[in-house]
């Protein structure tokens, strides 16, 4: 008799199991379950106070859960072996201002068993021109690039990035996005926290939305979008915006001359009504809610 083979799911590289964290009387996490899979970019989103920073601090071993468990490569996050397999770029960083960028990278590389060659790090992070400059002489965006170079120099299997593109111009941000996609392609797992929802939308394989210390939504960007029933209708019409604002099913109407942007809960019904009311209507376009709209709706619902 043929026995079907079991398909083994790879163990997560990082995990929180029913994690609770209390600071005094404040419950920062309330039974959070979270997994980071191999070779994915996981975006963790949530309003201020949702528990994002607390969750990351548990995974990094900076704090311990009040109850539940935090695991890094199946070990304690404070295990030296586990720490040597990860890289970290935090939002608030203080580094010696007189030390040159290449020296910071070399010191950081020395903590890892198989770091990248310096020239490879500089090329990958677009920091060649910064290498000989003292850290304290860099602009805010340049400091973020230097910190990014330090975070990836050890060839981490897991990379934590906290608001990595804050202070970067558009060109530098797009270069970092390109590098992150390349790292994921090579098998690196990345945990990203960001307030730029378009960043999560552009990069994430999976999104977790936190609110009040727990998960309110989890899935792909498309999964999160699908939670929101609202759609946006754009069109050119002679119908007055003031008249449309009174139609059932229409939430908001924004007008730019004859071009309208209409947020609705039942797009099909409203489209039929628009076409019936204005046979000369043109440039009709219907789009689903983006990640930003989904995020707002999910977190507002949980806050009520």
C-alpha cells in the first residue's frame, strides 16, 4: 500500500507564540502569534502604540515576553548563534561621529563568521562615495545608507529594518528597494516596519496589521485590500458634485472641474446610476481600495 509522503513546511526563521508583554499596567502585546518565513519580506504595519516596536524588541532579544515565547532560528533570541545570523537597522541609532563609514562597516563585519567583502557591501548599498567620510559629517539620508550597509554586511539570513527609507530622497529609496528585492531573491528573510504604505505595497510578500497589541489582518497585499469593500470611481461628467453627495452608497466626492473622484461601497450600482444620469460621461475608471485605505479601515474598526 502506497503511503503518501508528508510535505514538511520549513520552520519559520523567527516566531512569536502567544506572546504577551506588559509594561506596568499597559498591555503592549495581547497573545500575538507571528511567523517570519524563509525568503519572504514581511511588512508589519500598525498605528503608533499598536505593538510593532514591542514585537520586534522581543524577536531581537531586547525584551522578554511576559508570557508566551519568542524564537529566532528555533533558539532564544539572545543566543549568540542566532544573533550572528541576523542584521538590524533600527530607526534611532547613535554612532561615533568621527569614525569613517568603511571603519563602521569593518567593525560590524567582524562580528559575523562569513561577512561580505567591503567593496561588495559598498557597491550593493551605493555607499562607495561615503566610505571615507566621518559618520558625523553625513546628512540624515546618508547616515541611513551607512546604517543599511552595516545591517547587511554580515550576509544575514534574517534582516530587521525599522523605517529604513526615512530621510532618503526618491532615487536613494528606489535603489534601496532594488537591493531589498535582490536580497529576498537570494533567500534573505526581511521584516520591515514602515509608515510609508506604498513601500509595503511595493515590496511585501506578506503584510501583518497590528492594532492594540494583536493582529487584525494578515495576508498578501491583495488579501488586505480585499478586506475593504470600498472602491474609487473616476470619471468626467457634467453632473454636479453636490448632487452626487446625496446619493446612497456614495461616501465622498472630490471634484476637479468636470473630473470627479467618487468613493463608493457598491461600485456597480453607482456606475449604472452615473451612466443613466449622464449619457455623455467619459473616462470612466473603477479601482479597488489601496493598502492605505485598507490600513485605515482595519485600524479604525479595531479602535472603536
